[in-house]
């Protein structure tokens, strides 16, 4: 098609940009809930600040559970849900049709779980991030198109709810069918936010374009200067050769005339030398940008690996008794019973957030202070030295207190489960000495909501911090 990719944006960043362009004048904190097919993005926007969390629940969850209960294949369940489904509200009578009764009941159950996750995110944002309580809620994404979705969240959150309009402050062309756009506009937030990147300033700049493509775009911008320089150099040699040939066939006066012409061209030669120096300087700047971009994506890969592990242990896990351990929800209860033969199996709701990520061990200093020792500069856990690479990172997590309280070691077992999952990641060392829990994990009480834990993660490939040319 002759098209060239220039931007690969993130959905949360694009939604935030669309919201600020269309609702930037609103005061107070706004909560934007984007319900997609498999995930839901919850975005809190308060002035120039915003907070995002992705929840692994979406409209496909309704279809999958409805298909399982009604013995329909997935496509039939999806079509029936779109045609007859709605979110069942409190104190309303279920429909007489048995299939419709199943789909509306399933929709309410999924939306109830989604509400619980959103409410936990809101509580974390307000208590841990010191954010403001949201005063309004906007629904986005095609997963929010089911009838009575807005009324359900209005009942649960006791907040005014409206559908997000990403074209509120965008002029529409005459060929746009406005009546058709009304029903699907709330699902085009990412599309509008991405388009605004090329026309507006002051937006969230988030680009996942591969490094090779970015360098290609930069080279394309500078190629006219290279061509012009080569043309000028060729022109100089051509003129010089022609003048030199004419000198051999002329008298002394012709030689004097040629010298006068060469004096004029010397200024052009000086200008070309200056242009070449400027081009060399631009090349050095481009190489520096390339190195910075490489370092930037290394950290993105690290944070993605951490996020992948946190998603494995949420939103639920198994609590096994006899043997006393925790297991992921990637198996059925029957498979757990067959493999471990426990006395009992219980489900526990989990939630965990990343509090901090650093290359300096924050736990070693506390241990040395407890035993009367001081951390020396350059030691692990002390001040950062002159190391040219980062081999180990340290993260601090906030996790939901494990309930029900089957035993006092649940929080500690949850921390060990996290360390085990990090060792299974290809980004970190598979060694209990290299990738492990740091410090002690409090047992917690049944009334506690959260507890903190720390982990040491040793990278398989250390991050090189030196400049590409060798200078630190």
C-alpha cells in the first residue's frame, strides 16, 4: 500500500490523550473504564496526573461462561449474548426464556467480579497513591455496550455514569454518518487518541515502534542533506576539471581569469566543509539517540517480565492443606487433588502491585543496622558504585492479605510462590540464591488488608550502563 509505520501506541496512553482532549476542562478525579474483549483498563485522570491498571476480565468472559452453562458453541453464545443479553439489575425479575435467564445472570456475575477488581484498584489509588476519590465514571470499549451496563455501575459506585465520547471536541467531516457513530463512538477511544498524536501537543508520548524502524525514519529525514552534499562535491570536481582543461589551451590572461573563478569557488568549498562537519555532528547525535533507545527498551522488557509474573498469581490462587502450600489457578480442582492429594483445597482472592524497582538493595542496609553494622560504599545494598552494569534488581511489592486464614504462614508462602514464578521467567536466574525473597514476611492478621514484601531478582543478561563508545 506504500504506507510506512511511524507510531505504535499503548491503549491506555491513547485513551488518556483522547480523554484530555475532549474532557480536559473537568474538575476533580474522573475514572475511565475501558471494557474490551479480554481485558479492562481502569484509568484515573486528575488534572495532569493519571494512574492505569489492566484487569484480566472482559466481554469474552461472559460469552465463555454462558457457552459452558448453556452447552452452546462459542459463536452461537456470542450471537445470542449480543441479541438478547443484558446485565441483570437488583430487584428485577429474570426473563422467562431459560437461555436468556442464563446469559443475564452470567453477565451480572462477571460484571460483579469486574466491579470488585475496579473497587480494589480505586481503594489502592486513593490510599496508597494518595489520589482523590473519583467523582464521575466514563464507560468505554465495546464490552460496555451491553444493555444496563451503565445502570449497573451507577448502582455499584453511586457515581454519575456516562459513555465516553472521543469525538466530543473533534470536528467530523460531512461524509461521517453521525447516527451510526453514536452507537460505536465509545469503542473508538484508542483510535481517536492515536490520531491526536499527529495534531496536538502536550499529550502522553508513548511509542513502541521497533528500533530499526525509528532509525530508518531518522535516516530518511537526513538523506536529502547527504544527496545535496554529494552533488556539491561532484559539482566542484566537475568545475575544477573543466577549468583545468581550459587553462592548458589559453594564454596568461586566461590563467588569471581562472584564478579569479577559483577564488569564488573556494567559498563554496568552505561551505561544503562546514556542511560535512555539521553532518558528522548530526550522525554522532543519532548514534547517541540509538544507544539511549536500546537502554530504554531493556527496561521495558524487564518491567514486562515482572508484570507477566504478577498476572500469573492474580486474581486467585489455591490454598492447599496437607501438604501446606499455594498453587496457581492454571489447573482444575480435580487436577490439584490428583497431583498433590491434599486434605482440603480453598480459593483465595489475590492482588499485588509493584511499589518500587531499584538496582540498590534496600533490605541489606536495614539488616546491617539491626546487627550494628554499616553498609560501605560500593557493597551490595550500599551506595551505588562505579559499576558499568546492573546484574541484580530489587523490587518491593504490596500484596493483599491472603484470606481465609487457614494458617499463619500464608503470606510467607505467597512470597515464596512469587519467587518461584520469577525463577521460571527467562528474564531472571533460575537459582534460589540469585532470585529470592528478601527480609521477613509478616504473618498478618485476618483484619489486615495488605502486606509488603521484597524480592531480589538476578538478571540472566546484565544491563550494560557504559556508553557505546566506551566513555561512562
